[in-house]
C-alpha cells in the first residue's frame, strides 16, 4: 500500500455509492406518484369491496396531471445543475492561471447562480465569504503554499 491507497479506496467507495444512488433513482418506484395502496380496495371472489370508503381510494388515485412525464430528463432542474457544473469546471480550469483567490471568487459567483432569486449583491457576498474562508483555512491555518495569484497574473 502506497501513499495514495486511502484516497483511491475512498474514491472507489464514493463512486460506488453515487452509482447506487443514481441506479435507485431510476429503477425504484416513486412513492409520491400517488398509487393506491394495495389494501385500499380489496375485492373478494364475490366482487364486493371490503369496507374502505370510495373517497379514501380516490385520494390515492393518480390524476392525468400527476402522471409520469415520458421524457427521461423532464424532472431535472437545469439551472442548479448547469451552474454547479460550470462552477466546478471554472475552478478546475482557472486555479493555476488565476490563483486561489480569483478562482475561488469566480467559483463562488457561479455557484451562487444555482439558487433562484440570488441577487448580485448577495452573490458577491457569498463569493467574498467563500474566498476569505478558503484563504483562512488553507493558507493561514493549514499553511499550504498555494499561489494566491496565478501564472496569468504574474503570481
């Protein structure tokens, strides 16, 4: 076992959990679809329903508006998905060129766009707070030698 064994094993475990979560999301039935419970209206051989009121069965019935959308990607919230993907990609591409401070600030701005209704002032405050926290944690407390300004800016 070398120095990268534990991060590699942890990465495999996390990747496996992620795949299991995705598989369950697509394969498991959705309990919020409103299917009638199996014991809601039980008919015996005579065709007579047990003592379950009709309104109890009706409240569990699926209306046409609640039916599953046949489009496979219809339930995905695209704004947060694209914004977070863009933020992570931005950081990965620019951390060497811009340095820790500006790459983190830009990542914070992009990530703030993921939430509907975040105004520009609030996005700037989020980005500044994330940048300050990153600087304090990694440079001041952990004393890592990270380039605060990257190669693109002469750092």
